[in-house]
């Protein structure tokens, strides 16, 4: 860690001496590097470092926040003064003073140690991987053209040191690696298909061998060429639809994760990222789905993209059960909303960087797997559709009405996925309750996908995993994108 701890503690004392009833100081350093290729040619290399201190205080029942990237006592004092003055100005407008829940905050140091350091993964090696993937895509197609390929490989090393006036002392070091490949297939009569494939986790270059992107991308290209050339419209009647982990991960992130953020439930995000259909009186009582529906939010998964063990308020992280056996169960809380709801924080406060205030965020959100094999999940489906990946989606501000357009999809006939009967552009348009209340089967094939979750004003993007198993929903009438 670059920073001298004495400076952080000095700033904490300064904020308290200036009249804060609560003070929190977070040093954060984020180092990024990225290599980008288009059509197998390098188009860019970037490296960026963001480093500084964020200071948050409570004064007269109001929160104030300020930051600085000049790491001297003098500049840190000025930042503390700005945070104090902002809180005092807001206090005059406060109807309900802000208080934090009482928590047993952590005193811990934790590092995620990769098997191989990111510094050993040279720029040349990264370029070679991107070049190889481009060649594989181009050489795999038979009847279509590859209009363009793009490849991005990025690493992110995040260091934090957090102290607060309630006794928190948290140091952490987390390296992350991610890959995104994009390609566009085109045919003069059949049109185009575009695909993004992403991998991401906490760790080092050893992750490349685990992901085996070359093998998966070859299969993706073959399958999507098949969909483009032979895809038909989905059946028009009500059918069973089986949805793959990639699409399920997106659905639960958008229709369980976001509406279960306590600040959205309280209307805090209404003018920024939207509202929530969830009302406080629904929690623990309202049935949103069948008994098979349990949605978990867990930052403690080892090696995950959204991994952390303590949040930015010093609260220990733990799994949160957003929906439990079909019931709206546990919102994501920070110490402020935890006090309002009378349940305490469950460790969901995160900040994107040193100059961002910690707000309620997701980490790794997934649909809990069941015990079935995939063949058991579909064995009694006489006619249905398997939607394996998606091309586009949208959802309304309260996270109730949603629409997903499938990319790779197939007919299920007599208990078998028919790869010789691909489906083109199936549309699942449904309400949140309409979806979860139709879940009739869940298999055990859990898989995660990386994403960057956006929220807040100013906007913050944080790394997360989304995922789940294959899920069967019944009595679905699919549309078609034209």
C-alpha cells in the first residue's frame, strides 16, 4: 500500500475535532490497464491510476462528503472542512436526522492472492491472446462473413484502507482480470447477429486457463452462424421456456437486485436510477414467486468479480437472501437504511473510487440452483424453447415490466434441445411477478458472468457477478423481434 496510515488516522481526528459526531476516512487506490484489438490489430493500450482519500461525516444529523487526491495533511484538512461545511449546510434542510445503526465493525486485513501475479502477464501475451481469438472467429465461419471483431483485456488492482470513529480498521487488496470479445456476423439475405462474450473474476492470469475462451468462442461462432442461417420464429402458443444462466443472471440482477436496494425502496434513487415496486410493508410477507425462487446476493464468494469481506462502512459482508422461497425477504442495507428499517446493515455499502461516496450496491447476485440435471429439467417438455443468451433487454424504472430478446435459442421437442431447430429473435416480455410465479424447475448448473453495475449521481460503476442455473418457466407466450 502506498499510503502512510498515519495520514488516514490524522484526518479522522481532524474531522472529529471539527465537530463531526461520526467520521469515516477511506484511502482507495484503483489501478487499471487495458489492451484493445479490432480485427486482430492493436488499437490501444491504456493505463490509469486513481488514488486519494474520501471523507464522510455526520454533523447535526446530516451527511457530508468530500475527497482529495493530494495526500498531505494540509489538503486532507481542507477536504475534511468541505465535508463538515456541506453537512452543516444540509442540516438546515433535514426533516429527519441521519443516524447509523450500531454495528460490530471489523478490524481486519485481507488480500486476494492470485496464483500468478498480473505483472507477469505481459502486454505481448495479451495481444497474442486477442490475435488468436480473432483468427479463430474468422476461420470458424462457413456461410457468413465476419464484419468485425473486437477484443478487450483489462486488469484492475484495488487497494483500500478504511477507518471510522466507531473503530473500523479495514485493509484490502483485490486484483481483478476481465476479457470481452465482440463479433458481428453478417449475411446479405439473413441479416446480422452481434455477440458479446465476457469473462471476469478476482485473481491473476491463471484465470485464462480456467475460462478457456478460445474453445467457448469457437462454439459460440458455430452456434450463432446456425441461428443466423436457419433460425425460425418461436411457437405462438403458450409453452415452457428454459432460460440459461447468462439470461437468468441478467434477470435477477435487474428484477431482484435493484428493486431490493433499500435506498431505492425508500425513494432515494428515484431521480437518478429509478424506483422500486417493493414497499417496506411487503418485506417478509409478499409472495413474488414459487417456492423454487431464492435469489442470493453474496460478496464473500471466493474469487468472484464482486468480492469483498467488509464493506466501505466497515461492516462484515455476508450472503443476503433477497427473495427466499418466493417471498420478498431481505433488502440490501447500509448503516443508514439499516437503522430506518430496524434491522441493521448487511454490509452493502460500496464506493467506485476514492472520490465517490459509499452507497448501497450489489456484489454477486444469483438464482439459487436446484438439484435437477439439465436433462431432468426438460425431459417432459413436449414443445418449448431454450434461450441460452441474449442480444438486448430493457426494464422500467420500478423494475416491474421487462423485456429480453434471445440470441442463441433452440426448440425443445419431446424432452430434447434441437440444435437443428434454432429460434431467431425470441422475445420474453413479462412482469417481475409474472416471471417468478411461473418458475417450475431449476437445475444445478450454476454459472457466473461479470458485469459493471451502474448507479448513483454522479454515476458509479462497480464490478459484480450475475448468474444462476438453467430455469424453467411455464405458460409463456413468446414474441418475436422484427
